[in-house]
């Protein structure tokens, strides 16, 4: 059993903890938190050992009546690998601590590529992560783009990708960020960082992205336009995408006409925290016009990267050499696909 520590128990950290717990070849040795809030209490209720992420703050937990097992240094001593789920930029600051503890570490998409020197997506470059000490799992938007670009490139040869990303303003639990009543080019100056981020995983792809932030918390929505070496038929495109378990076709004919209805579907499926781990591609939107492919997909920002983190753990700790087998194992344990 590979022992996994989770540093940062927020939106991403708590989901990774539960996904790791669901696997039979790895276990969670503990989660580290900075503050003794409701998430700390619930982590203990879910059976996780809780550690203080900032050693000087141990007393805060004691005063709140929350039992901690030790500090982050104790947690790192128990683990084979740590998943850093702290806010954007904090992972880079934590890296020296992981190096000192001689522990493998996964960083998330809020960090720069350089933090690990290897940016990961299970479908695209699993083999490159095998045995590595440091890996960065790319962001939700980049993961969503890589999941469709890679198989389409393999099947038809991509000449160029142009994508517009309509991004949720923030996550549902956050009250600090906006906009709450605006549509905001983000950034105004093109391109957005998402295209170059795809290139950290798939360097050969010609991709340009634009991004807009809108007043919603549920999901991102991507509009994709792809030009290929040869013009594929719509049915051939569908056949390629349909084979991928981390891609789900949705249809307006079923009443799935918006990100809101997709999230409602996640609720009705009884998914944990209504998570929709798959790219949701509107099948009705897939079309080839003037020799170019167009479609819409929705990406659930809170959960898309979770299975990828499990696969990254398996690759880095040499648990499984085959990307396909790891992805299948992860998916089955999580109830995905
Ligand atoms: P979050 O704010 O929901 O959670 C971060 C947690 O880390 C919080 O509980 C915070 O209290 C804690 N924390 C703060 N400083 C810490 C420290 N020094 N040590 C330990 N814990 C600390 O953030 P998140 O959305 O889970 O994001 C985590 C990472 O995942 C970021 O790199 C982010 O860019 C990336 N990511 C986020 C999303 C998303 O949509 N939320 C999607 C994909 C990737």
C-alpha cells in the first residue's frame, strides 16, 4: 500500500483524499490543515488523521477542541508521497520542505510548470511520470482540453486548435471572488495562459485560447474549433471521443441544455459532492463546417483533475506501468465511466 499525505484540505484536497481512499493499492496517512474549521472536523469524522500544516498553529486546534496527530513534518515522515493542494503559488514555497523530507510530491495546476518540470495528464503522458519525484497535475481547463486534443490528434492529425473558455468566476464555497454581475475578458490581452499550458503536456499542438470569466460557480464551458490534416466525418470524431471513459456525451434532447442541468445530473446520479469528473461534450454540438470541427464541452472545475491525481500517484510510485490499466483502476474505484 502506497502511503499518501494530503497537504491542504480544501476544494481539491478533500476530493483527492476520498479518491485515494477508494483505491485498494494506496491509503491516506493524513491530511494537513492550517485552520481548525468545519472541514477539519469533518476530515476527522471521515476517518482521516489530521495534522497542523503550520506547526506554530497547533494550539489553535487544541483550543477549538480538535485533535491533531502532529505537525506536517510528522505527516511527511509517515508518507511515500504528498499531494500539495494548497492555494496557487504555495506549492512552490512548500517544495523545499518536501525535498528536505525526501518525499515525492504532486503539485496542482495553480503552480507553474517549473515547480516540477513535468506537467501531467494521464491520457497524454503517463509514462513520463513513472518513477518521477515531482509532477504537476495540470489545471481543470488544461486537463479538459488535453483529454480531447490528444485522442483527436492521434486519430486525425491536428493542424490547429482555437478555443474560447467561458470560466466560472469561483467555486461554490467561496464568497470572496467575483465578478457577481459582469462578463470579464480574463485576460484582455491574448492569448490566455491555457494554450501555453496545454503545450506543457502536448508541446507539438498549435493552440491559441481566449478566456472569459462569468458570474457562475458551477462549471467552465469550452467552445472548440479544430482544424485537421484531413477532414474527418462527424461520426468518426464521435467514435474517437466516445471510447474515452473520462469523456461523457450529453445531449440537449435529454434536457441537458446548460451547466446547471449537468450539475443536476451529477446530483441525481448520487455522485459524491455532485462531482462530474468527465468532460461533458454536447453530442448535438459536434459538427464539421467548412472542413473544421466545432463542439461545446463543460468541465466541472472542482472534480475534473481528481482521477488524474490518482493516476499520477500510481505512475510516480511505480505501482503501475500502463496508463490504460491505471486509468481503468482509478475509474472503477471512483465509479467513473
Ligand atoms: P482551496 O482554497 O479550496 O483549498 C486550499 C486549502 O489549503 C485551504 O483549505 C487552505 O486553508 C489551505 N492552505 C492554505 N495555506 C496552506 C498552507 N501553507 N499549508 C497547507 N494548507 C494551506 O484551493 P483549491 O481550489 O483546492 O486549489 C488547490 C490547488 O488546486 C491550486 O493549485 C489550484 O489552482 C488547483 N486547482 C483548483 C481547481 C478549482 O477549481 N478549485 C481546479 C483544478 C486545480
